[in-house]
C-alpha cells in the first residue's frame, strides 16, 4: 500500500481498484492510516504519505 501511494500519489486508489475489489483496497488502507503512515483529507481513497510513511 505504501509503495503504491509513493509511486502513484493520490491516484493509487484508481490503480489498486483496477486490480482488486474496492473493499479490499479500503481494508489495506485502514491499518496504514491507523499506524499514521498515511493520512487523508475529505476522502479516504485519496491518501498521502506522512513522514512516518516515507521512512
């Protein structure tokens, strides 16, 4: 997940959802958000890396 966001930025959702069901992508996003490696603004499917996620 972190690699996809690093490579595709906020477009990672579109790339991953093209390969996996949306609920699988969301399930993969949530632990990274809880670990504070990803953050999002208004929409969970538009995440970006935090400093912790970059390291």
